[in-house]
C-alpha cells in the first residue's frame, strides 16, 4: 500500500501529531491547510489530489460533537483494504489531540465496504523497547461507507476521546496501566563538572580561618605567634660582621706583637 492517501493517513499525519500536535492542529484548522497538505505531498513524493479538509473552503474546518472539537480530513474513494476514507483529529477538553483513521476493511462481495476505525499512537520504552514506536489500535466499532459516513466518523471520534477509562478496550486499558506504572523521568543532571557528585557534604576538620587584614602593598599582617614555635635569633648578617671584626682584631694584635719584638 503506497498511495498518497495511505501514506498521509497512516504515516505523515500521526507522526507529525506526535512531534508537534499544536502546530498541525493550527495549520489544518486555519487558512494554511492547503499548504500543509502540499508539504505532506513533498514528504511522500506523490500528488495529494483529492485530499482536503471538510468545511475548510467555507472557513468551517472546526466541527463540534459532544463538546469535542474535531477536524476531518477526507481522501479519494479507497479501492483496496487499508486505504482511508477519513482521518479525524479530535481535541479533548484537557487539550490532548488524537488522530483516528477510518479505513476500508475487507468486505464480502455485493455489500457496502466495511469501515474500520483505528488509531496510531506513539508509545514509550515500556511498549516495544523503542522510543517513538507507533501502534495501530483497532477499535471494536465498524460502519458502512454510506451517505452518513462522515457523521459516523465524527461521532465515533468524539466518543473515543470523551470515553471514561471504563469504556476502554482491554488492549487500551492494559496499555494505559503499563504507561501509568512507568516512573517519571529523572531530572536532567547539571552540566557543571563535579569531582565527586555522589559524596555527601562533609564539614572540614579545621576551623575556618579568621579574616586577615586587607592587602596594602606589602604591609605585614600582624598576628599572635604560633604556640611551640622556636624563638627568633639574631640576624645572620650581624653574626657575619661580628666574626669578621674579631678576625681583624686578632690579626692586628699578632702583627703588633711580631713587629715590637
């Protein structure tokens, strides 16, 4: 299955909604809907003729059913199972935007084509072990491709968004429980380098030093002598001068003694 309608409904639209739902909702509900579809055609590298937004030409892309805001994307009449009739974006009262696809189901000859309702959801690590994985969730609701198909799609999408947890299918309930069991992600670590980030804080064994006198260009800082320190002796220069004077005195006396004999 590689038609432009199939690729937009099953790949481009749900993936873009998973990345930036507010932007997709704003584009498809406003005057930029045709530009968004043109970009989608560039992504799938196929013309998107026959794809549009219900009511967008009249400025009525947003529709309400049971208090839920809806946008319906229509596609060319599908000719094979899996191809879409409609995609319906539904925004719940809490702001969550979900996307449902109503596609051609396998039908017996001679009867109206079955319409199968499904939803692509982006799952987390707890589902398939792969961030960003998508699962196609089949709903136990089927319609027929008759004149009331659009209303059927809008009503069922609004019902799915506004349904309480008790109305979920067993698969949805199991997935919701698994998602709820996953602990919230830890806060991002600081980018500042830390020598030992896991070592608890420990007070220093030494008391804090008293604030010293401000530096004033070489003025010595006075302070009490350290206990047990040796007493300061005479300067080395005085000792050398005294020793030299003694040698001169002794030499002069010896010279006098020798000359007078």
